[in-house]
């Protein structure tokens, strides 16, 4: 890919260089080298660092991760796309990522209705981001909080015993 | 019988239960100190003699697994901890990690000493943010206190624990899928042999153990073999292959039950007792229709099978795959088994890793057949087709590398066999299920 492609979301921190990863992120990735006997094992941690920061992993970011880990970009791309967890530049994450569980324990207690209701409320389909970029709403398979079904995960925090009103309330408080 | 006093969960409701100071005030890390005063072989034998069987699903004897490592290997040897808890209905590991992370770290340290490993990778599912924070803080506290790192307690034993976060894929709970994922690759399970104990992570001898298993290791080292064997169910003398079901177990109770939660009880409690005595029964005056005994891949118990003992052998006696993760999901009599089974099939179709064609295609066929049924277009022949597909995928028929497809097939086989009349009635009536997300393309 040429340098003319959109690097949306990955620009401001790069210090003006051609790359999209900030020196800080690169340093964090290099800091993981001693923890693993192969650099390839750092693929997922590196993808998480980039994804959390930039809300996407662009083709250029993949190339830079590959360079840091002595891999071919296709190897990083292969791993990244397997998980269906990481977003590329075509569908970056919104500011907050909201997962609504649809697996059995939540389904039995209204998880599917909760997901559909939030989609309607936010005018999105599962997987989409609101037009203001605030929230990406997705379904999740079992979030492991079945005692509090239905549950939803917002970024790194699980919210249990949700209903439409409570979920709307929690979402309205997101900064 | 007196109420069972929780051991694995004894500390979870204490204020500050996650801190090192609080853990040590309760005698924490004394079991590690004790283990470090023994030889690694003695520690392994202790776990072996306790009869501890892995809590992750398969129930393989933990100590025996450790002895499969090559003798006098120059190293490194790795302990990979499977904290990718993703089986629907399962959350016991999460509660342990969030509320008592030091009990887990102590078990890891004891286990690593036993298997002569100086590095443990803890593979944690990404969704467990609070578990990650609790473990991260606990590991840092341990390094600062000399409980991790070099020369632990002056014993000469070194240990590093690395927390490694997954990326939302069920297949990473399969031990060789986990290993591949840890190596930075797609989580495609490996053909065995070689088993991980011979050639595992980074092609080195590797043991993969579960979080709850680690908590049991800590408690066995602390309380002894006799304590562990005084709880649970001894081997069935009529079955020479039964290794027994000793010790306490964390049962995850969810679904249509008044008091969902994680309950620590002696192995072998019946589904009925768990649901009625501990779970407070089914809400809204409803009755039990079906119960998932140990995560959806284990199949279903009917209402007539509620006296099944939830030990390693019990669910298998009534046609389920096994005890699995002991995730008990209660389904009431107002719920359609067609909808329940569709939910299970959709899960496995979504989570099949795609490596083996029979699983990749078969799980999605089953999903599509059930979707068709829910749309009012099912035929009675679909039931036979479901049985045929479910009987053709997995390690049992020998068509796949790992057991994901066996887990996908089991609820289908159980539901069609045990609830066949309900499926037939549903199909004949031409009724449709309500899909709240039907208008949302992409929700599938």
C-alpha cells in the first residue's frame, strides 16, 4: 500500500514520521521481547496495544508490527484476521466498545431482546458504530457473567443484570 | 449432613480479598513454602495421590498429566494456564481470578516447582478485564515481595508468570489451540500426538492446566491428600476405569433459577439439589424442562434426570458427554427446546475455527437447519438430518482434530433424542419462533 492511503485515527501520535505507530507504542512492543522466547508470540499483545490505542489496526500498522517482530506482514495479518476481534481501517471501533451477550444463559433471560433494543435505540446493526463515533455495538458469545444475565461488556467492565432501561442509563453515562 | 464449608471460595467475600497482605494474613503462600521444602517429585506425588482431576472440562488426572513430561529434560518446560473460560454458562474461573488471585498464583508456583518450570504463561480471555486487573496487581505484588522472580523464599527456585490476553475465540480453550495462539498464530488445534507434555509451547514440554485446578493444588498442598479425598465421590469399584471425583467443585448455576451464582459443593451433588436447595428453584412458578449439566457442549438432562450426580461419571450415565465445566444452566418449561438448541448451534457455528471441514461446515449446517425450523419451514426429515450431521463430526467419529465438533454435536444429539416429540410438534404446527433481532441484518 502506498503512503497516500488514509491513516485515519493513527496520525496525531506519530511524531510526524512516515509510520503510523507512535514511538511510545513501539517501545511498549519492544519491551515485551524478554517475556517470550520468540518475537512472533508478541503478535497478539502488539495487536492489542495498537488496537486499544488507535481503535483499528491499519495495513500500515500491520507492516510496522511485522517489522518489529521480524515477521512478514501476511503472518501478522493472518493471525489478526483469524480472531475477528481486531478492526481494520475500513471499520474502526468507536470510542467505546459495547458487547451484549447472546449466549444461552443471557438468551434465557432476555439477552437477545436487550441487543435488539439497543440496536434500535442507537440506530445501528450489531457490529456497527454510531454516527457520532461514540459507541460500537456488538453481540458477544458468552461473556462469562452468567450469574448476572443478561450482561454486557463496556470496554473492560462487565455490567450484569441489565435490562433496556438500565443499559440505556449506563450507556448515557459514557464519556 | 452439615453444610459444606467453602474452601476455594472461602476468601471471596472478604474485604480486600485480592491483596497480598490479606492473603498472607490468612496463611497465604505457606503452602508454597511447604512445597519448596519438598522435592518436585514429592509435590507431584502429592497431587497424584490426591486424585485431583482437571477442572477445565476433560477431567484428566492432574498429577498423572505432570508425569508425562520427559524425565531429566534440560528445559525450558512451560506451564500454560488456561484461563480462556468461554464455555457458555461457565464463570467459576472468573470469580476465582477476580476475587482471590493469589490463591491461583500460589497454585501456579507450586505446580511449576513440581514440573520444574520457570515460566508460566497465563492465557486469559480478553473479555475478563477485571480478572486481568486483579491478576496483574497480584503478580506485581508477588514480584515486589520476592514470591515471584529469582530465588523464591531462598529456595533457589525461579519463576516468572506472564499474563497473556486472548482475543475472543472459544477455540483458544482447546489446549493446543491455546498453544498456537500463544505462539502468535491462528488458534488451530494441533494433531496429537505429540501431546503438549512432549512437544507443546515453543516446541518445548508443556503442561496446560485450568484456573480452578490451580486453586485445588494450593488447597491440597495446604490441607493434605486426606482432606481432599474426604470430599466427593470415590471410584466406582465396578468400573476399573473410573478415577473417582474427589474434592470440592465450583458449580456455576444460571438460567431460569432464583439464585444464580457460583456454588462450592462436594463433587457428586445432584442437579436437583443444586437447583432446588441452593438455587432456590425455578422462578415464576415454572417447572424445569431441561438442564445443561456442564456447559452446552455436554448436552441436556431432562426433568426426569435431575437426580443425576454432577460428578465426572454422572452425566455420562444419562447420555450427556460429561461433567464438562460444571456449568449448570436451567431451562424452564415455557422455553422452546428448538430455540435453546438453535442458540447452542449458532454458538458452535460461530466458534468453529474452520480448520477441519466437517466441523466448519457441519456446525453451520446444523445452525441453518434449526434456523429453518424456527422460520416455520422445518420438516420431520430435518430431525434425521440433524442426527446424521451430529453423528458425523468430531473426534468420536474421527473426522476432526479437536473436540469442538463433539461439543457442537452433543446438545443436538441429546435434544433431538430426549425432546423429539417437542421438535416434531413444533415442526408439524408450522409455528415460528420470535427473533427479536430479525430486522437487524448481520445479527444472524
